[in-house]
């Protein structure tokens, strides 16, 4: 099982593994009891754990970073029902957490989710993009910039040549407008009656 397939489903307790997604929902498997079920998009929202970020005093950090800090601290997990113990736990393990914006319920979820993930032995690792894609994009950007610089001088010359042509075209357009004002307007066709 991979960390990238883990999701949280609103209205359902615990964490789930995404088995299959469909247009109207997803088939998910509970990590706690292993039962599979269909979760509808109409009743539930899905959040990949990879996409969840947590408020800190500095920049927001990914949930994986919080889990890694908890794992590295070696401090025993508190009782998730005791809000004060959970807050004290996060003050020890991740002191940069913004305690004004991260609610006690969110901290309780993180403790519960971490216990589930560690219990299943899932590796805390984000899925990464292949390095080849990143390297291919950077030369393409450099190639696009070079032709733009060369064509800048050409466009200035073309604009100077185009200015007299535009002045000649304006009087023709004005003549057409005058002709349309003198001509009588056409009447709209009568509406057709529907056959019943």
C-alpha cells in the first residue's frame, strides 16, 4: 500500500485506500477493518493525504512533514480524546505549528491518522514527478525566449509599414456607416405559429 493512495472521506471515520474512482464516486477500502465500500460524490468529499497542508508560523507544510516530525521525535502518542494532551504533544513534536489556525479537532485527526499509518507500516513518502519531465521543460522555455527577441525588431518595422495602410482604410469604413444610415432598415420576419 502506498501513501499516495490514502484518502480521508468526509462523513466516514478513519483513513481509506482509494481502490477505484468513478465519475459519481469512488470505491474505497478502510484501513481499520479492511471493508470496501462505494462512497458517492453527492454525500462525501475526498481529500488525498498528499494534498493536505497544515498551517505553521512560517510557510504551510505538507502533512507528511508533520508525520515525519512525529515519527522522528519518538514521543508516545497522546490519547486523541484529550485536547490538552494533544496540543502539548504537538508543542513538543512540531513547535512551528500555528495553534491559532489549526484547531484541536484537526490535531486529533492527525494523531489518529498517524496511529493508523504506523499500525499498517505505510512508508511516509510523497509521490514525485520523474526528473526527466522537469529537465525537458527548462530547455523549451529557453528556446521560446530566443525567437521572441529576434522577432521584436521585425515587428517594429512591420508596425511602421502598417500605419499608413490603416489610415487609408478608415475612410472606407466611414463611408459604409453613412450608407447604412440612409438605407431603410429591413423588417423582422413574422413569428411562426406552432402546430398543435
